């Protein structure tokens, strides 16, 4: 129970109340703990739940349209495996050095993709969401932006977007410039740097360096506990997070997006990454807070059911005490309530 002991010490040393209101709540793929991810319904629910930003992963269709999907392989997030008309599209591809067998957005036109329906990616953990399988289309990025504009008009508040370009080097090799496509869609929607709240994120480095020359929208370098950026062989994310690495990131990006386990030690104490990033002038938006026991450390799990709801409030407090600036979460409504309660 070292997590709980650490929490008590942290709360005594640095009350979270003054910090909670400053933490941006980023709805990871929409309200993806409640509805199938990357659907207009999930994004709208996240907005209605009070999220500051909604996050979407972007990939390209065969005819060059950006759509919101977790990956370009869509066997796990659509019903394409149940559609005989697409059986011949099953194939194997190497994506960032990893072989995947499935169906890929770059092999389908937008019209073909629109004939499919989204499904819950984690049905065993989220049966309530899986009950909505088959109800929703795969949205284009332009449709998500239109939803945001409509909700802003309805609510009178600014709603941020937080797009991630997925596998941009892979897509460039097959003829799609995701960075340029992203900026074009933002421009068509009338979104302007310094006016509209937008963060652009990527696990690769080169596209962000290029975007730094093309746009004033703030950029976020995503990092992970293992491996490294696919576009820079031999470079690890760990190397990018030492003092020199953070200083280098600060030359082209405005923040980092690490995993929760990179922000907190195993006992729940701050790892030091947030402080180091702040020293380099970088914001820190870690991913991803989820309420299910399966995603929580043992000390914060409640009961034995992996799908059961654990003690997310404790995790929120630890993260806020670490000094984070924003937080990706599958449960924006929960995070908004926790922020408002302190």
C-alpha cells in the first residue's frame, strides 16, 4: 500500500486544490470509456461532460481523406471482419517495423469506410460501450471539426481539439502527407493559431520539426516507456527525456505527452520528469487515466473484476500533485468532477 502512504505525504506537502483547476482535461478518443472510441457520439458526450479538449488519431483513406481511427488497421474498431464484400482486402503490412494482418484505411475509399460501423475495441472491459456496436459511422476529421464548431455555438465555450497524426512516415511512403492534410483541414474549418485551442501531437520527431516551420499551433512530442520514434532508428524515448533530450524537444515542440508510468514511480511518487520538462520550458500532458481496475496499479484497484471501477480519485490526486499541465483520460466526466471537487 505504498501508493496510499505516498499520497498522504504528497497531499500534506502540496495540497492539490490550487493546482486542480489548472489541469487541462483531454478526452482521449472522445468519451471512449462510455461509447465506441473515435465516433461523433463519443466526442459529443466528452464535450457535454465538460472536457477542455477532445483527442483524435488521424489516418488517411485510399482517396486521401483524414479519418479518426486509433490505427490505420481497423479490424478491431469496425465491423469490417463481418462484411463479406471486404474479405479480399485482408492483408499483411509492416507498419513502423511491426507486421500486422488486417484491414487498412489506405485500402478503402471514404465511401467504403462510411459503409462500415464502429465497434468497441475493449468489449470485455467495456460491455456497456459494446452495446452500441454497429450504431456509429467512422467520422472524417472535417466532421469532427464541424461538430466542435456546432457545440461551441451551442454552449458559448471554446472546445479544444488535440489531433495526433499516426504513422506519418509510413503514410508519406505511400503518398500521403498527413501533416499537410491536417493543416489543410484546420484551415478549411477556419481554425487559427492563437485563436482556436489546438494541440498537434505525434510519436515521430521529423513531422513535428517540419510542422514547427509550417504552423504556430502548439506541438506535443509523444513519448513512451519503451522503444523510440519510428522515424529515427537507434534513438530511444528514454534518451529523449534526459536534460539534453528535453532541451532538444523544446527547440521544436511546446510539450511532451508521456505515459502515466513515466510521470509517477511505482510507489506513486513523482518520477521527476514533470519538473525536468518544466525546467526545459515544456508542458506535460500524460496519457491515459482510465477508471477500470485493469488499467490501475494494484493499490488503487477495488475488487477483483478487471472491468470494475477502481480508485481513480487517488490517481488523479497523485497526478495533480506531480505538477502535470494536462491529462488524457477515457473518462472525461469523471475527471471534470474530480477537478471541480478540489
